[in-house]
C-alpha cells in the first residue's frame, strides 16, 4: 500500500472563498498565538508547552469575546494547525529544522481537514460548514476504490486555490526489474551527468523569466505599501514566481520519473544543499537547479517502484579521482572541466568522470559495505584496496551500461 496525495486546482464560489479565507485566517491566528505562548513559556520559565496544553488554550480563546469568530469555522483545521506546530517543535528539538516561524498572511495559507470535517460523496468533496461541493478541476481521477483520508486546502501567494487529497493506494507499482545502473553527478551548467556519458541540460527556469521578475520587483518598490496598486503589483510578482516554481517542479518530475523507469540502481552524492546556497555567488543557480527536490523525488519514487537509491558521502573525491586507475589529484579547480590523469594518462571529462566514480562508490557500499569517504591515512595498502574496489565496480558499471 502506498500513501499518495493527488493535487487539483479548484475555483470556489464567492461564498466558499469567504468561508475558506476566514478559515485560513483563523488557522494562522491560532498557530501564531500558540507559537507565541510556547516561546514565552520557554524564555520566561524554561518550560516546554505540549500540544495538549495548546489545545486547552484554544478552548479558552474561543470563549473570549474578541475571539468569538473562531467558532464560525470548523474546529478541525484549528486543531490540525496546533498538531503541525507540535511537529515543528519536535523537529526543532531533534535538530532537523530551525525554530518555527510565525505565519504571514501574504504567504497565503493552508487548512487540513480530517474525515470528521469533510464528506466524500459521488466523487465530490463537501467541507464542513459548506453546503455545496467544491468546484474542483479534475485533471485526473482518483484510483478506483480510494477514499480520501485527509484533505488539505491551500491558497498560494499568487491567489490560486488548490486541494490535496491523501489516499491509500493498494495497487502494485513495482516496475519490472532491469540490470541498468547509473551514477549521477549534479551540476549547474548541466543539471546532471550520468555515468553513461549523458548530460542533461539545465532548463534555467529562473533565468528565462529573470527580466520580467526584475521589472515586477522594481514596480512593486515604487508602490505605496498597503495601497491597492501595491497589492496588484505584489500579485503580478507572485504569479511570476509561481510560474518559475511550476516549470521547475514539472521538469524535475519528468526527469526523475525517467531515471526511475530506466534504471534499477541510482547512485547520487549526499549533498548539503542548505549549506551550499550560503555561497552567494552560486546561491541562485543552485536553488534554480532544484537539487534537493530532485533527490527527494528519487527517494520516494524508488520506494514506490521497487528501485534502489544509494547516497554516497558528500566528501568523496569523485571529481579528483581517476576512474581508470584510481589516482587522486591534489587540486582540481572548478574552472577545469577536462583533465589528464598524471598516473595513467587517461583523458577525463570532469563531470562524466565524477559520475563513473559515484556509481563505483555506490556499488561498493551496496555490495560489500566499503567506506567511500576518503581516509586520512596515506597508507599505500589502504589506497590500493580502495582503488581495487572502485576500479572493478567502475569497469563493471561501464560493461553493464
């Protein structure tokens, strides 16, 4: 069984939009009030506030005269908002994310409805306190026999409404096994280079609309903040950003699906993208390349379709190691795209060589659990053993591909 979310656009009636906007506003308000309460409790008393305590706060807030409008919307999205805040704090205390931020109105918002807050009837969605079904643009049908377990309504910064239906799909998605294996080197000029010698061009979605984006940003700066013209200019800018995001995501989905369908084993480097974007000279290009999302999609699609995704250590010298003899050069600046091995004389394309080494390292991890992180030891025996494993896997991968 696979848990999937099907996302659709919908176009609410004026009455539905009014109710949904009020719901999103209430969810945002409760989230921010609970976050403020938890922050205050920590700084003043070093006390951690639980979800149960914030749920009790919500009950008290509803009884206040200045917050009685909270009773006009469904209580389920409000409770779900508190649960999401609890998850944010759990991730923070475990070191996975930063401290939770307050939600802003200009970013749109979302509301999650569980089974008690919506009705699924004749292929239509009826939300709590909403008599008519949502006018959803069904671009595809849900799998036969699947009933949504959770529904999330979202308004993005460009004022587009969407709905996400989470279902449990019992169909078998496993693809027919294949003997193809591929190593992938992620880049900027070429989005990725495979160990088969194929280079996939970077679509550079941000660059294509960069001129329009700058003009829209300049136009927004000239407007008086809070005015109607400011809101119009903000909406134009948000729609350009949305177009860039949609194009980037669609291209990434097509690319990852193709890689999963064609290969049984895929090896990538475990890159720290969040740290890499701190380089201000490359931050825009790295963000536009969408590396993090590409690897994330490969992970869950490999799980769905019965493929294997292997991540190797980010410090493995894939570019500086000769894929033919295993020799590692001391320095190889980014400006050098082709180089000759001083040991065996082999000529290498930097990216293709790196992808071959990535595949060999991944296969070493998969087969014998060998380490792929460069050892601090300069022992010739250790180096020879590592080269033997890497070179044999590299030759095997080239033979298969």
